[in-house]
């Protein structure tokens, strides 16, 4: 059972919504979101996950393109 299954709240500072996705804390911080945990994984609510996706869209498409070469 992961952190979302245990009922974790969103780890973005100032947010009390339920978490729906867990991501690497460093990746979340690189997108500009301030995280209030020191763990490797952090939970994001629906709104902050959507914001993270918008901020990292270009980087994620480059990562996918790297694997599509072969």
C-alpha cells in the first residue's frame, strides 16, 4: 500500500486537499512548487498535479522522445 492509499494529504505548503498522485519530491520542487516534506515521495492533490503537469510538459516530452529513438 502506497502513501496515497493510506490517505495522505497534499504535501504542497498551505494545501489540505487529499492527495491523488505521489511523485519524486525533487521533480515537484524543480517545477516550482514548494513542498512541506523531506521524504523521497510527496503527494499532490488534483489541482497541484495539474499545475505540475503544465510546468513540466516540455521536459516530459523530451524524456519520452529519447526512448522513442529505437
